[in-house]
């Protein structure tokens, strides 16, 4: 059994999205499916082959620019040159006629198509973060018009639902994000303290709402909070400006991008995870972010503005708006958690958010369609 995986992402060991997809390929290649990933790398395209749970070979395709058209055309050529049983296509959010041709070629070859939608619905999110909103609207209109054809060709469409009011179509299969590292030790917590470290991770967009934490720091009374922000993105300069303007910059620490090992070391010293705190800005009310799954599986109690998909005692839910947050209440909640509850919830989370479990469920759906 062999699988071709196409994703409009950069081959970047620091990227949470790349690490997620790399984990997909590692697991799929262990499950008797030789797996090949086509993605981007420093202005070119790259072909990554996975076997027996690890990256086996890497081939940079230097004569191919990293455009959506080139990505899809290379995938079409791969289907013509080699037999694959499955095509796993991660929605690029950049519709192209070549994607239609890719799906048609796959169907012609008898290849089963898995078309993942990393966020659903995604129209409002895309408009909210777009620099050129008119162009984005035009692009999404094309996406809307081509989706019925892609839906027709697809066998299963895994979707990560971000809005609890949205109904899904027959071929869609609701999934969650998963964890990239399942060998996580159960967490031990120190004695109750008034010195608490908050951590927020990700490609920083306004819907993460990290500014709510920064604006709330000056209101704290009972606790000494420090907020560590890991990553970069469009909102980072705004966050730096706010922290300086409010004179809390000595409590807000920007650590930049970290690799997997560096991130794990930082997590060991953190008390509370900060997830997405302004989901309404992307038209969402469910927190399906990778960061929240990562916190929960590491046993890090977390703050989120999203409704819970699964009941979880490690989540402190705040309002889904821009209001200030009573961090003293967050501190009290954290100190009232005992180690036994944290370890029990962490163990359940590691099992529930295992990518191996999630991917097996997807392929069960593929085979019964």
C-alpha cells in the first residue's frame, strides 16, 4: 500500500504544521503504507519519502517553483509515473484548476482521495487575517465554486470543525488535531505558589487573543505572572507594542521560534498554557488549535475562549471576546488542581489525541465509503 500526501506547507522543522504532517507520514509509513510527501522548501518543491516510521529520502526538485500550480502538477506527474493507492490532499486555501486535474487523475487511476480541511468553516477566518481582503474574497469565491467538484471526487473529507453551529456534509468526517509526540511523561506539579508562568505558542494572529493576557497583567493582585510567547507571525509587533505601552514588558517574554527539543524544555518550566482567546475573530467558538492539544497532552492546565469538544478538567474557559481576564481567578483555579487530577486528565488526553488513533479512524472511513 502506498500513499501520496500533498500539502502547501514549508519543509520547516520549527513549524507546528510541518511537525503535524511529518507525524502523519511517520505513522502512515508504519502502518504498511509507504508514504511520499510533496511540499515546499526554500523556493523549490521537495519530495520526502517515509518508510517504517521515519524519513528515508529527500529530493529537492530545483526546476519547480513553489507555486500551487507547480505543486499540483508535480503531484499529477507522480500519479502518472508511480502507482499509489491513496492521495491525501491538505486543503491549500488557494484553489487551482490543477487541483481539479489532480483529483481527476487520481480518480482515473483508481486512487482513493482523502481531502483534509484543516479548519471548517474557514471563510471568515481567511477574510479576518487577509492583508488584501478583496483578493481573498475573490479567491474564496473560486474555492466555493470548485468545492462541489472536489467533493464529488473525494472518498472522505476529514474536517476540524471550528464552529459548533456548523453542520457537515455526508462525506465529511469530524476529527481533532493530534499530538506529534506521544512519549510524554506524566506531569508532576510543584507546591502551590504565587509565581506562575504562562505560555502561548503559535503563528501569532489576532484571533489568538494574546493581547488579552498582556492587557490583564497590570490588574493582577495575588499572583506574580510572567507570560512567555513562543513563535512569530503577523501580530507579534502589535503584542510587543502593547506590552511596552502598558509598562508590562518585563513580564512579557518573546522567545521566538523554537525547535521540538527547545520547546519541550520550556514547557517543563511552564504552569499554565494560553490557547486561542479571541476565536470570534475567525468566526469560531470551538478551540481546535494544535497548541491546546499540545498543552493538554503535556498536562499543562490551559486557558481558552472555546467551548470544549470533550469535557476536560484542565481547561479554564473565558469569554469569547476582547474583555480583560481576571488572572487572579485563573491562578486560584490552577492552585486548586491536584496532581492526581492532572495526571488522570493528561493520560486520557494522550490517548484521545493520538494521531495514530485519529488516522486509523480516517482510513476506516475511506474503506467503507
